[in-house]
C-alpha cells in the first residue's frame, strides 16, 4: 500500500496536471533554487536598546560558516553565505583562510557587504558626508571590499548606506546626491567584470528627516547612471506601510534592473522579522512576479536571493532553516499558478476568476511536492525536525556558551 506521502504526492500531481503544469519541470525549478544566508544571522543581535546574547551564537567567521553549513546540509538550497567585511574579515589572514574553509564545509561565499555606517566618523554620513576625509575612508573601504571579493570569488558587492539628516537645513540634499554619485562611480569603476553592485534603499532610520537613498526610484536612478553592472537591491522591510512591493518588483524586472533581495518581514518598520511571518500572501505575490520573469524571461539578469534577518528571540539556526523553508514553499506555490487560466481570465475581464487563480495556487498544499523534491536531492524531507534531532544545537550551546563580541546586527 502506498504511504500517505506517496498518495498525497499523486493527488497533487494530478491536481497540478489539470492546471497544465509539468510537475517534473516544477521540481527541476525547486532543485535549482539557491538562497544566500547571512553570516551575521548566526551571531548575537539585538535592537537599539542592546544586544541579546544567546548560548551557542557564532563569534568567528569559522563558526558562522559551520552554522550556515548546517542550514545547507538540512535544506539543500542554501549553499551561499553573505559576509560582512568588518564583522567577519578583520585582517588579511581571515580573508586568506575563508575560501578553503567554506569549501571544506560544503558552502561558498556569496555577497560582500562593506560597513560604512558603524564608525564614529560616519556620524554625519559616509558617501554623502560633507567631510572629504570621511568620504575618502568610506570609498576606500568599499574599494578594499571589492578586492576582498575578488579573493573570495564573490560576484556581488552589496551596498547599504545609513546616510541622511535629522533636521531641515542640516545639509544640502542636492550636494549630498552629487557626492554619492561621485563616490559610487569610483567604486563601480573598480568592479571586475564578474562582479555586480547592488544598491539598497531605505526610507528612514537612522536619518529621521531625510535619507540619501530613500526609495527604489533613487536607487534606480543611481544604478542607471552607473552602468549595467549596477542594480537595485530590494529589502522587503525597507518600505513604508502600504507600499505595493510586488509592483516595485515587476517594474524593476521590466526595466532589467532588479538585482536582488534581502528577505525579511515587517509589522511596523524595518523589524527584520522572518520573511512571510507577518504577510505571507504579500510574499507569495512578490514571488509570483519573479516566477513570471523566470518562465517568460524579458532580459533581467540573475536575481540574488538573500536573507537579512535578526533572530533576537528565535534560536539562530532553527530560525534560519525555518526561513529557508518558508522561501522554498512560497516559491513552490508561485510555480503552481495556472498561467494560462490566469491570462485568459485577465484578458476577458474576469476579475474574480483571475484573482482566484492566484488564490488557488497560494492555498495549494505543496508539502508533498517539497517532500519528494527533498528526497530526490538527498536531504531530509523534514529539515527542521532533522536538524533538531541532530543534537548540533545542544552541542554548540554547551560548547560555546554565552559570549561577547559575536558581531551582528546589534553590535
């Protein structure tokens, strides 16, 4: 007699067949999925009120890579690890040791993230700072990060700036824009052919009056002026309430300027909560736009799928596995949309029918499909359960304990 999972998979396969979907093609897409997890997601993090230490949190880049390797081991789709230059790579020895260490653990280095927001000299900004010395230090750090990226075989330089002002008249907004354009151009010119520059935006914080790169349009303009190796990075938490993020994604895809994501979720502002934890349907609609581009390419380059979250109350590795599984299941649901029926309904002005096509895909139980995909990939069909039963978590908590200096979001 067939097992429950086999029966469930057969029923789902039949259901998807009625939508004109090739289940083997859907499975192939899921097996190609690559999610990048952040080194800082395995370290202690916190809020502006303080850092909250957890037993077992990673301190060194070696520990962060070991923890990231556990996420990849149990999910099969998280082979890349983003690194933060100041938090992970304090000296040349660290840079030299990372490639071999990552390879030995079965992962690789993903995006390189400079830090031009933590130093006291950046009190009034980095690239937008009126002080030439502060700007020079920020630019040089980014140039150094490009060189580090070359040594680590990274193909992405990911830039976020805390630059802004707190009060009207504090600085000339247009002059700050010109400083940004000049500094970004210098860094862009240093990129090797294999590297892409991603420019992130954020509407506020820490600047309370204005932020120099406040929305996707400003990032878009800067990237257009720089050249084809510069693209927009969309952080899902970096939007004001009510923003239609899937509209932004569709627009950037059509302009061939969507470079990547920082996956997370927000309730009020930039909360860095787990992606899909607050508004999972919004996340599905974002992925629906991405799948449309995947199935009918219009020229947008490869999109980088990166996680950027702060696990203040969740344990680091279980929280990251849960995140990767949320991304995987959301992608699977977006692949289950009946595209033909959707196009026909929209073309006929059938608003209810068109929306129902999306709703049917969103409510599809894709677990039997993911169970089968994971088995075929050689990982546990229940990744989170397998990790918790592996005793890795209890081992690192006992071995590492609670320590200071983990280097993360709350540092």
